[in-house]
């Protein structure tokens, strides 16, 4: 799918789902997630370009959380934003808790939040 991919790293999400994260030809981070449900593409956004609607939602509704990633998520030709947030504690080694995925329409309208199970 991405012949120009550099620095590709594969992850096993679960027994049927795999993710490959890489640098694309425009030197942006991108990933593909392969599962029985289909392929999901993620285009990661640098923190200086995070949409204000996402930052405002996190600040107002989840004030103790930090944004760890924001990306454009494309599944079956439908694009949305998804933000990963968590509470980070610890001085030298940050531990995350209460991890959530927030979903937004491409116009910035908040859709919903999902809790992420931690190990």
C-alpha cells in the first residue's frame, strides 16, 4: 500500500489485528491497521497543528487529561478525527491512566468517547 514507506514498525494489536506505523514520502507519520473488519488508515498530526475544536473539547470536558495523539482516521472512505488522551503521572517515568479515544467529525464537532482497556 505504501511503497515509499520508511522506518516501518509492525505491531500485533490482537490475534487478528496488525498495525504498521511508518514515515511516508512527505515525512509525516502514518499507519495502517489491518483487521477482519477491513483496513483503517491513520494520518498523524503534529501537535502544533491540532485543531482548536479538539483542544478546546479536551480542556473543557477532560481537564486532567493530556492529548497524546491526534490523527485523521479513514475507514471505508469516511474520514474523522480521533484524539487519544490520558492522565499522565510520574516524574521521570510517566504512567498513563484513564486512556480514552475521542471521536470528532472533520468539521471539529465532538461525536463521542471510548475508554481504552489497559493491561
